[in-house]
């Protein structure tokens, strides 16, 4: 890179290592965007639980809605940090980092599923 990463944002990512194969950087970007879509879906689901009155406005339904919406706030943050960690690893020719959000998100979704089931029964 001719400018040494000075003009690309974030500098903390682009100023390290060498330029990886563009296909890998683009795949990393697609993964980032997939997490953003996941965040939007979580938010939509949380809002839909309340708007459509699923569970009749019960406490479990409200908790499920809050869990979904709070998760939708955390997922984009994870997406950004995950993109940066992966991009840095590729630029340094290091092993790619493992995803950190898979288990917590699975636990949240299992909890939400149980709460919704409880609220509709």
C-alpha cells in the first residue's frame, strides 16, 4: 500500500501488515454485513413481539422482546470488532480468530424461544 494505511479507516487495521488477497477482505466484509442483517432481524423480532401482542403482553413476552432488542444492539458492535480482528489477522498472515458471539447469541435465542413458548401456552 503506497500510503501506509494513513488514508484508510480505521488506521489501526490498515496500518498493520501487508495487503491480503482482495477476495478474503471482501469475504470478511460480507460476513460483517451478514451480522448487521442479523442485528436488524433481532430488532425486528423484538419489536414484533410487542406490536403483534404475541404472548398477550405477558412478562415472559416482554423479557423476550427486551433480550432480542438488547442483542440487536450488541451484535453490530461484535460485527465491527470481529471484522477488525479478522482483517488484522489476514494482514499479518496469522491464523484467523474464532468467533466470540456464537455461543452467547445461541443462549439468548434459546432463552427467547423458551420465554415465547411459555408466554403463549
